[in-house]
């Protein structure tokens, strides 16, 4: 292996790339050179898969992946803090390398060729340790700002921090969860992780935290000064540079790096001296490098030509261009390194010097080329018999064979499969010496590909060849578990002018949150300050200003945000129109409830099949799942299995956003049914989905004797006939198809489970056909439209529901760009996607001009293959186009909004929306949701016509969409809109009018009450309770300074204090406040005591508990005689007024707040004891 110490060009099959690199690095170490290696691959995916393979081959090596920015250097978009964090972390680890352990850095062409700012590894992180002293929270805050963290009031994404009192919440770029650091004076008292979704701490303490910068361009004093100098020279960039000069990080500021920093350096400069650089697949790498440089130049022209036009001194951003591979190679050689390239093609140069007959390698030729003789393993296309036969044949011929798979489940399965066919195989932990010929050796490791070396008779097969499942390389890494989503924090963000619904007074408009002084009246009046929400209602007289209603913060549970129509009419306070709207809705709701209850009784009476418990195979299938299941998934799977094991037919609805793992749940349920000898049918709305699901199921069932077939228009008649015959005689275990499954022709031998995907998209006639089939079959319906939680509670027990809410962890938010339409920008955006071998959606919503647009795009980007899809094409033609796009026969799909539903193409990660100002918010959200399904960073371009003025609302909408780019952050607005759809699907579409009349939340509450009434449960809604005592009870601003968070806390307390809340609800709210904001001050204690009292009064049905002057008035006071006697004895001065409608009790004088509250509680205990509840059916708590 002379090549280890000199430059070399190796040609060898792909499976040998990693083993050859491992060998070269070992030899290099033996020759006394530093064992450090940079591996450059054409794509990020290839770099990602080389890492684990090298780790498996060199045990103990430190393998780092250096990811590329998702943006191009000259683009006005910043890379995500997460990517930056991972890059800086890798650089810091390289800098602190010990020189002994082999160090391997994998990088894609993009990350290897992009110049970096120098000195990135020297920026010291902020280290905080529990128990450490001399920390000054103010200086920590300052340092965070210097390291480009953004200060917010509630932390929700990486690179943000919030300070509340002595609590610092911060989300470091490389952490899985944000951290909450509690300071006590100058000491760090405690550090814990918390969950973004509900802002609550997660169990377990964190001993210390290291906060790395979240940007690669830090706003140091020098950079700020340079920005200040440039801002006058570049008028077009003034706003960006001004902010930077003040030390505020700006979106896209990284693109100015070359102008603001003295020097940028290639990645090689960060590596140890004498490090080797290996270029894998040079042919593709060179091609990528060229297109990268061109596309980046295009961005430079599109984005900056205008901006730098007026500059007196032309600034050059050229230093930020991608380097060429030649430059990188020279830089490596300057640092005493060597350069190896590994190609799968044979150059033929080494034939001249082949004196090495009979060995594996021809020698190293004079020009440094070297050929390793080996060949790939033949592919068996998932036919496991072919693979085992091949292994058997090799072993018989005296070969040494190793089979590797990435999971213990798959290794065991391989051993069983070989043993069944009489082939000797043994499992081993590690490969220490050469395996014995004649026995296959099984190992658990991750290699990219297998190879065979005929001369030394040695073969390696990976699971890809053995099982034929092209393991999606990104999916093998076990994902970190997402934390369970509890109730999500959605601060009741009320802006002035938002519509709210008050359940007694109707629809009003929110004005503000106001503090007022309340006086108890009377001689020695006691004054206290309270927070109120001010609502405006319709004026009671024409021409007058609207009526105002002051809602005390402890009655927030009567309020909900109005969702339902565009702009509702305000109700009149005390008017009859609100009562009528409520009455109409109640009547409609009653009919639904009757319908739901009927369904339920019928199901309870039906007899279904009780499936048996899980089999060992079920466990094997589940272990082979490449991701870590989210807690929601595990819970749902358990619920479904429990339902299947009961004799009552299952009817469960599973809702969850696209890509949240519904399919895996279906896979396991289907497998369970098949294990019991039953057949499974899966009904999906489109032929493309038939195809996608068939592939998924076939891949997951690989290696098990299960037959999955599809039934859709893409089959020939002959295939369809075979499938139908197989369904009838029971040879086919599972069929996936469109509504063809529901026709008379399809006769199942023994159908046990029906899975329905996107149930809401089937018409009435299909649903009727289904009802006939589904009398005693288990049903699992899946839907991507979120079903509102409140509705879930309302129909609980009638229709079982499960919700998947945890997004898979490795999703990036989508980068959104809003701007005027610019052909250069469009061309650059499409090219950038083609660079990563991705695809593009281009949405243009006018059928008349869609072909013209497609022709323009073809001129702009001639190398792209463009397809057109719109709703006026025939259904067949449309399906064919979409299918071609999915099979990657086209790069750009120009289409109308028909793509907004259910089109899941993981490889399409850029969407360009033309005339975006013409769409509604939820539509834009839906469209944007088509991309960002894979691990690649997704881009959405919302373009408008700069010739025509934007309307105010359109500008607002585009701004909203640009700001909310998290996955499943489910932009409150769009989410609500979707929930409306979800509710409509479940309850029937004709409900829309009633929902608009009373608002969504109240409507759902009514559904719940109606259903409960029909099940014979008493749901007399609690009367509105006025509780006014002269005590200090509020959340002071010094405790929670952000208004929206204060409102949210009030709302939670108010809900916990209602009569129907669980007993420990108030304690849970206190825990949460203590966790998020620290120890509550005295006023908050008063608030909590009042909340407990309020709940106590509500449970016995009181309407008034009010301090009036020196007395306390309680109403209604219908006491039994024994209680009247007790009243006279305990409170001799008390009297009953107006025939027992109310009672008045003198207040004790000169008591402090806590004593007064205790006195009232005592009074209630004496005269209004809580009803003793017999343990009945546990009631679902209102959400």
C-alpha cells in the first residue's frame, strides 16, 4: 500500500471505497504520519453514509460529519442555527484533537468547497456549570447577543433566549431541547431541559451547558465597525448594515462575510497538518463543483447586482465563491497532506504495469493510479431466495462470506433465513481474524455496499443486497426520542381588534388588558387592584359607541377566540340575537349527537373477531423499524392492538400531520391481522398513494411470508384479474387500492381489518359501500387534517380517536422567501434544487396561461425537464403526470393548486408560488406543507407581481407566512382553519353555518354536552359565577412581563378553577408557573387561593360570592331547615333576603387577605357542603 504516503488515484467498486480508505489510513498511521482524513463525497447523503461505514471499519476512530449550509454563500438567507452549531462543534473537536486516535471528517462537495471565516474554532463558548459562582446574568445576556442569539419572550427555536427574573431560557444550536438555567444571585442553581411544545421542564438535571455561537458571522466590534463604514457606501444595503452596526443579527447577513472579514479560508486549513484528503466518486464531484459555482454566481448577480450598483467603491464578494477542486487540492498539499481519489471507473492507466498477476491490486503506476480488482454483489431485487442461494453457492465454492446488517433484529432474521435453507451461519460481535471458509459470518454494522473479491475468495453482503431493501441511508440512524407533547402552550394571543366569544354575552372585540382599582364600597372600603380584559360589543343605541364589558381574569374560561367566519357581526349585550344563534346551534348539535349515539349502540351490539396477542414475528417486524418511535406512536399502537384484541369491532380514527408516522402504525396493525390469518384491505384516495403505500408495505414486510398487492388503474387487466382471484381464494394477504376495492367484483375470503387513508376524501356512495362491508370488520381510519382536541374529548367512547402530534425530530423548518417575481431568482432557485438532485413544484393557478409559464421556465432553465398538471386534464392524464414526477422523470412540476392535498413527494423540496398575494393564508400554509418532508432543507418562494400594488391584507398574509415557518407550529390561523375542516369531516359539512354563528370552541362544547345528555349524564352547565373579595389577587408584571404569557397563565388558572376541572388541576398550573417563571410572589398566592375558593363555590352551584360594603352576599341561598339553624348559631347577624334568593353575612373586620379567604371557605363548608360523589364512570375532563 505505497499509496498511503503519496497522492494516488484508485479505481475500485463502490463497496470497496470505505474499506480502502480504512486501510490507507491505518497504513498512513503505521508510516508515522498523522492519522487524520477528510473524505469529500459528491452529496451530503453519500458523506453521511460513509461516516458510519468508516466507524464500523476503524473501531475507536472519531468520525465527524461537517454539514453544508442549506443556503448558498451569496444568498440573502441565513443557514439554520442547527447547521451552524453542528459545523462549529465539528471545527472545535478538530481543533482539540489529540493526534493519536484516527480522526475522520466527512463532507459533501458543497461543504468542502465553501470558504470559511478564519478563527471560528477560537470563539470560546459560554460555559455554565451548576454550583458555579461569579456569573453575572447581565453579562451572560450580553455575551449571548454577541454570539448572535436572539432575545424573545418565549423560546421556541434554536438560537433564541429569554430572561425572566433570575431564569434564563436558552436553546443552544446543537442541543435536542432548550435549557432553563436558574440563577441564585451570582450562582447557577439548577439547569434543566424543557420542551418547546408546552414549555415545561423535562425530568433529570443537566450538570453543565456550553453555549456555542449560533451564526458563523459574529458581530464583533471589528465587524460592526466595518458594517458602519460600508453603510454609506452601499445605500441599497443600508438597512441591513445599520442593524449589523448596532449588533443586531439580520437574516441573510452571512452573504456579506467576504466584505466584512479580512480573510476567508478553505476547510483544509482547519485540519491538522499533514491530513490526507480523499475525493470519492471524482467524476460526479467535478460536475457538482462546476454547477455549484455557476448557480452561486447566478445568486450573486440576482441578489447583489442591484445592491452594489450604486457603490462608490465596488465591494467584491467574490472571495465567498466556492473554491475549485484544484484549489482545494493545492491547499491540502501546502499543508503536507496527500490527495487520494477513489473512482468506480477504471482509468486503464495501471494496465501498463501489471506484473502483479494473481493478487488483488495491480501495482501503483507511475502516475499514481492503482486498480483494486473486485466486483459488486449481484442484485436480487428483494428476492430473498436468490440471495440465500447465492450465499450458499459461494460457501460451497470455499469462499469466506460475511453478511452485515445495521440492526440486531435484521441480523437474527438473516441467521434464521439461512438456517431454514440449511446454510451454516454464526453471529459474531466483531470481526477479529479472517472468517473460516464454508460458514457465513453475521455481523451488526453499517456498511454502504457489499463487494466480492474473486482472487482471494472473499465476499461481503449488506442488508441492501441480502434483503433487497434499499435502506434509505438517513433512516438507519436511530432518532432521538421526541418528548411527549402535553398540552401545547398557545398563549391566547389577543391583539387589539381580535374577535372573542363570551359564552353569556356573545361575540365581542378585544380592546386591551387593563388594571382597575376595585373597592368593596361601604364605610371602611377596602381597595385592591385587579386585571381585566376589556371587550367591545355592538352599541345598544344607533350612532352611539359600542358597549364595553370588563371581564375579570378569573372568568377567562368563559372566553374563547372566535374562529369560524371571516368577520362576524358583534352581538348586542343582553340582546336576543345571541340567544337565538345559540339555540339554533344547540338544535343542530342535538341531531348530530343522536346520530353518533346510534352508530355507537350498533357497534357495541355487533360481534367482531378478537385477534390474538402479539407473535414473535410481530416483535421482529417492529424491531426492524429504522426510526425511534415517538411516544404518541407507541401509545397509539398499543391502543389499536388492545382494540383489535377485543371482540367488539374496532372503529378508530387516527389523525396526524403528514409525515408524523401514521403509515408505520398501519403497517403494524396490518401485520397483526395477517398473523391471525385474516386479510387486510387498505383504501386510499389516489392511484399515486396506492403506489407509495404498496412500496412502503412491501419494504416493511420484506423477509416475511406476506403477499401485498395493489389494485388501481395502473394495473393491466390481466394483473387486476390475478389480484381479484388471489383475494377470493385467500392467497393474497393484503390489498391496497382506490375505491375499486369497494366494487362488487372484489370478494374477500376472510377480511379482518380495513384501513382507510384520508377518509374525508371519499364520496357518499363510497361511504355507503363501506358501511355494508364494515358491519363486523375492524376499521382504522387515518386522516391528515387535525381533529381538534376538544372534539376528540366530546365524542370520546363513541368513536375512538388517537392523535399523533409529535413531529419526527429531524425536520427542519422551511426557509421562506417573499419577494417580487424575478426571472433570475427563479432560475437560480430551480438550479439550486437540481444541484441536490431534488425536484421543484411551481404553482401557477391559471389554467389559461399555465403552458406559457412552463415554456418560459424551459427557456430560463433549459436543462430542467418540465411537466404540467392541472384539474382540467383528464383524470388518467393527470395521474400519469403525477406518477412520472414521483418516479423522477421530470424535475419541475408546473401545476395549479391541485397539489395542495395529499401529494407526498419527499424528493421535492422547493416550491415556488406565483402571485402568492392571491391565496388565503391556510392555502399558502397547505401549499408550503408539500415540501420539507425529507431531511433536506426545504425552500418556499412566495412571489408577487411587482408591477401591481399589494393590498394591505395580502402584505399581512405574506408577512405572517414568512415568519411562521416551523413544522407543526401549525400557525395558529391555518391550524384553526384545518381544524374547522376536520370537525366538518367528522360531523358533516352542513354544520358550517352554525359554527360561524357561535364560534368554533363554543360549538364543540355544545357537541360534548349534547352527547353526554344522550348517554344519560347530567351536564347542567355551571352558572356564571361572580366572586369578588377585597384581596390582592393578580399576576404582577414583575413576575411575568409579557402580556401574552400573562394572559395565558390567567386562562390556565381560570380553566383549572371551573367546577368540572380535575381535583389536582390548580396544583398542576402552580407547578407549571413555578417551573417557567420561578417562585411566585405574594400577590400570586392570593390569586391561587381565590382560584381554589372559586372552584369550591362553583361546585355547589353558587352564582354570587361578592363583598358589598361590610357584608358578603351569597346567592342563591336555598337552605334546608337544619342549615338555617346552623346559620343562626354560627353567624347570628346573618340574614336571608328575598325569600332565600340570597343571604348576607357581615364580614370579619381587620383581617388580612389569607385569613379572609379562609373565613369564606369555612362559611361555605358549614352551609354549602360539597355533594358526596359516588364513584361513577370516570368523566373525561374538558380539554
